[in-house]
C-alpha cells in the first residue's frame, strides 16, 4: 500500500501487511537514519501495536514520520474492514 504523508519531510510510506503484521516498510524521503530505524523496528510487528506505540508522536507541524505511519496503518485497517 502507498500512503501520501502530510506535514513531514517524508513524502510517502510504502508498506505491505500480511496476517495483520508489517512485512515490508519504506519511507520515501525524510530523515534517512530515523525512517530506516522506524522501518526496521516495525517490520514483523502487529499493526495495532505499531499504531498504539506511534500514534500522536510529534516532530513538527503537529505530526511526525512515526505518527504518519500510524495514520497509514489506520487507513489500511479501515480499508480492510470495507
């Protein structure tokens, strides 16, 4: 899935989910070390756990790359419920 971010240095988040776990995750642009670190930590985690841990983290503009990942996963979860 591709999620266009808002208010962050990263421009988009590309990720895959299988059995409610993140199997692949890449941030496009953003602080390379931080986004790679977040991705490495999140791969293999249940999306609900990632959302719970990252939702609401702020860097600038009232959001952050981790917060945008939480928003992306919420959007994914909602799309799966339809």
